[in-house]
C-alpha cells in the first residue's frame, strides 16, 4: 500500500503538483490515524495533506481513482453460446465475406472476449502510449487505439453482417437482438480502452523523472519557446517574484526614514534609561509602488504573455501596483489580474486586447494615462515600461513621458530588443532613453532575472 | 507541554458536535477537522468569502468548549500587535509611583556598585508578566484552558508576518528576551483562513492541512437556511436558495455566498414575504448583491427567466443547479 501511495505522489509531481517530503510524511501519518478501510476518509487524508492549492484539485481527483480505484469494466456478453446450430452456421458463412482483421474483431464481439493484457501492451507500443505522461493526451490515445482496432469499420461491418444474415433468412427480431448485443460489447471494449489508457498514463507519470533543470531555458530567447517551456518559465517567474518580495522586505528594513516611531524608540532606548539615543522611524513610506505600462502589440506578442505573467506576480507581491497594457490606447488591467489564477488572468487580458492591424501608439497611451490616472503616480512610484519602443511613426509625446519620469521616483524601461536595433526604423527608443534612469534588455529569462533584481535595488 | 485533549474519536463525532452548534459540516470538513486535531497540525481553510470559514472556527470552539482567540490579519500587522508588547506607559508610571520605595532601597547603599546591584535584583519586577501585554498569539499559547486560535484572513498580512508565524505554529513556543522561552500549556487548535487574494508561501502551506470550502450544493445550503432562519417557510426557502444558485452560475463581480443567502432569507422573513414575485425580488435583491453592475445584470436575467426559474423544473438551467 505504501508503495502505491509513493507512486501516487510521484504521479502528482509529474502532473505539476509540488509535494514536499514533509507533506508525504504527513500523508502517511494521517493514514495511520484514519486507516484505509473507508475509501472516502482515505481520499480526504491524502487530499488535505498533499494538495495545498485549489487549482491542483482537478489533477488529484483525476489521478486518485486510477491509483486507488476499483475499476470495473462493464460485463462482456457472449452471444455465440445461445445460438442455434443453424444460426451459428449462417454466421460462420457470412463472416467469411470479411477481411481477416475485421473478421477477428467481429468474432471477438460475438464471443464477448475482452482485450488481453498482452494485446493491450502491444497496442500501446504501437500507438506510442508508452511515452505519454500527460493527461491531456488521454482522449487522443484512446482514439488512436480505437483506430488501430478499426472501430469505425467494425461498426459498418456489423451492419453488413446483419444484412447478410437477413438475406440468409434469419428472422428480424433475432438480428436486432444480436446487433444490440454486439454494439454493447463494442461499448465495453471502448470502456476498457479508456481505462487502460488512463491507467497507463498514470503509471508513466509515476515513473517519470522530476523535471530536468532549467538549463538552457535561461538563455533561450522568448520567441523561441514551446508551450511546455513557457509553462516552466511561468513557474520560474513566479518563484522569481516571490524571492523578490523577501529582498524588498530586507531593503525596507535597512532603509528607514520618515516619521518617528514613538513606541519603537521608547523600547529601543529602555536600555539607555529612556534617553532617546537611538531614534526609530516608521518604514511604511518606503513600500514600493509600481506603475507598469506593458506593450502587447504584435511586435511584442511573443514575450507579452511572459511579461504579463511577471506583472501578475509582481502585483501579487506588491500591493500598490497599477498595471496598464497598451496597443493603440491604454487599458487599466489591474482589476483583470486580481482574484484570478495566473493563466486565466493573462488570457483575459490578451483576449480583451487582441492583436490587430491597428497602430502601436505609446504617445496616445501616455496621454490617456496623463488624463485619467495621473493620481496613481507620485514621487514614491517606480515607473516601468515594458516594450520595444516601436511607435509606428506616431508622436512619441516626449513631453508627457518627461513629465511622468520627472514625477516618479525612478523610470525603468525593459526592452526585448538588443541596443543595436534601438533607433532603427520606427523605434523611438533612443528618443525616450534620456528620460529613463535605466534601460534593460530582457530577451530571455537570465536577463529578466537581473532586470528584476536591479529594479528594486 | 501536554498533548491536546482529544475530544473527538471519529469524524462522525466532529460532524455531530458541529451540527449541535448550528454548523452543518459535510464529510470532508468533518474528516479534515478531525485529522487536524489528531495530527496537531494547523488547518488552512480557503474558499470564496462568506462560505463559513470563520464560522467553522467559532463552531469548533463552541463544540469543544474551548475559548476562541481571534487574530484578524491586515496589512502592516507585526509582532507587537500579534504576539506581545511591553506596557511602557505602565512601566513608567510604576517607576514614578515607586520612586520613594526606590529611594529607600538605594538610600542605605554605601557605594554606586551596591546600588546598581540592588537595582539589578529588582529588575524582575519591571520585566514580569505584569507588564507584558499579551496579544492573541501569546494569549493562545499561555492560556490555562485549551483554546482555538483563529488566524483570520492570513492573506492580508505581509509576507514577513507569515514567516514569523511559521515559527510560532511549528513549535508553539515564543521567546521573550527578558523572560525566556514561553511554551504552550495546551497546544491550541489552529484554524487559518484565507480568501486567496495572494499566494501564501509554500512553507506555510506545507505546515498546514488544507481544506477548500466551496459553495454548497442546493440541499446543503437549504439545510443551512432552514437551520439558521427557521421562520422562513420551506417552500420559500427552497425558491430562494434556487435563485441564489442560479445567480452563482452568472459571471458576477461578487457572487452571493452563504452569508448573503442568510441575510436575504432574514430580510424575506422580516418583510413578511409570502411568495417570491418580481416585485419582492426587485426590492430585496440588493441584500444579495453588493455591486450596482451585478444588480442590474441579475435583474435583467431574473426578469427574463423569472417564469421558468420559479415554475418550470425541466428547464435545462434548472437541472444544472442540482449538481
């Protein structure tokens, strides 16, 4: 049993759930308490100790029955047993009309034979199920298996067979009955295949090694990433953002200035007989505030999803974040990012502002900001612009940008293009540059990491 | 350090005890609550606002006859507000009042050294439990009686506070430099709640059992309404709960939760409503929905479907509710 649980946990890990050693130990402890007789209680033991995110629940619910399920395949019915000799002869004759493979399948359906383990293994080898460890592919695999077993052709063949039998003079009622039973058997086979594929994938998941390191991913440009890489990058970005938070906290402690904190001062100076030698200040004023403009136009599309993920994570960590996205005009996206999981949030934003043929216009976007949201920006805010500065020859509105930059504490520009391309074509990067405190190139994760690090220094 | 007294012997017992305290728990809640008691691990409950996370802690305190100590988290909460603080004003006041006595003590001393020694000997007077202001966490640890510690809306507190909490929750002891280490008399039953406005740290999650409380099924919610608002007629209660469930299917800014259903049910009782028609819906809907845009949207939808909503059970939407 323990081994089964351990396998289950590694399958969970392969499914993207983070389960620590301490948590699996807790699971065992919980099971000691509750026993394994009551399946529901057992499930809850595992669930409450292993799953700590509501978003991980679906994968748990999917995997649990596969590992601890009482899988029952619907019964197969043997039709050939209660055939009259006459009917049997007719069927045997009719079957000769079909090609070999179809004949085998039809006979199988008549006899109600289920697929043997050996056959299943062979099939899974054939369709590449052995290498699959992703649940999303389960339906696809099952369909491939059905195709290999010629399910659709068999469906037609059943009809043909029955027509032949009708010609041979077997009565209609009997034929209808047989058709029904054969169809039922086929359905059972389908069920068996579904169960086999999901079990097989679960086994594969439990055997798969934990994800290999992020080597190489760090240096790969954002627009050369596959979906899976993106997934892992997203996780990495999240981790990045939370490590950021601790760093911010440290900096806050070091950088104390502002109002006198009377309580802390008295406490600190008790040792000096309440003579205020060591003055303490409140540190609230130094909390970071971010104003982020993110370009999600076509030219930025390859990396905009990641950038939005980063913004999402930053907003998660830093309360006073106001995020805006722009293409030809500005949209306030903070509400979209709140109270949603990261994937959904990013998708919402990208859906709301689909790429199109309109012009990127940072100038107008800046004007929008100036008119509507200027109160969000003050001398404590850090202004971050994520974009390539390609403005489609629109007015860059340097006056507004200069003004905003002047009002904010710092202005940082994150640009995915290398400096050699700045100023080429419709890029206004060099014109914006004088107003920025720093411009950082971020075309891969390594650069993003350094950029984020510099951002809050 | 004693083990927490195990008041419950089975999840069923938890369920019954909670039921007696006006909290209808499903198998999941009862079992995980029981596990939390057995393993001595904090219970982290997450879910939408108003589904009864805080209520669970209150009910379990009442059911086990423990004191409930509540720590409401907010941004900027720190140790002095959560754990303990010296009462400086009181200390200063005492030094003033005791000046004469101090003079007396010091007066007879021959030299400075001796005076200092005497003061040092009296030091304990000023750094004693007398001047220690106990905040919720310390109170829960030092309490003579077993307690339930409710840490409410932990996601609102800063990340640093979360880290600090880890230490307290794993050892149930606190070190006060002037007094030494204070250990728990009884390990409290800890319930943390979170509305998931931000991700909690892995470390904190790892130390807790996790319980997600979602919206209840129609039957469960009906049972809750019947229990808490017994004056509402069964037929009306059923209609009301069904409408709430249909509203939860709509994409609203803030979906109505159980607490809002209860408020609504109470409103219907006090308005002496006999049946739910468009008019009463129109006037009372604002109890259920708290955003103007939600209200308008819900009104449109309810008006459109009010007939089949209330009468036609075969409506595909109506069937959707029962799952």
